């Protein structure tokens, strides 16, 4: 006779953690006639922001990365 499979070993699809929603208005600040905002990607152009990490800034669209200086 063959062995029985255990039901507990079967796994379903993993549930992904939901990321917090960032409001677009938090990326821009208007001071007088100038608009201050997060850094834009030099390759993709305006409208694509660079993500700020601890040691680098990177673009999620094209993969452009700038490393921050250690000093």
C-alpha cells in the first residue's frame, strides 16, 4: 500500500502586505512662485520621482541609481 499524503504540508498562495498609500500632494510644496518637490529622475524626466533609501536614491521605473556620499 502507498503512503498517505499529509494535508498540513500543502500551502496556498501567500498574502502580500499592503503598502501605505502616499498622497501626491505630500510630494509637492508651493512656496511663493517656486515649487519644491522630491527629486525627479534625470532619465525619465518630470513626473517620475526618485525613491530615497538610506544610502542611495533610485528610480523605480528605469532603475537609475545615485549613491549618497559617506561624508
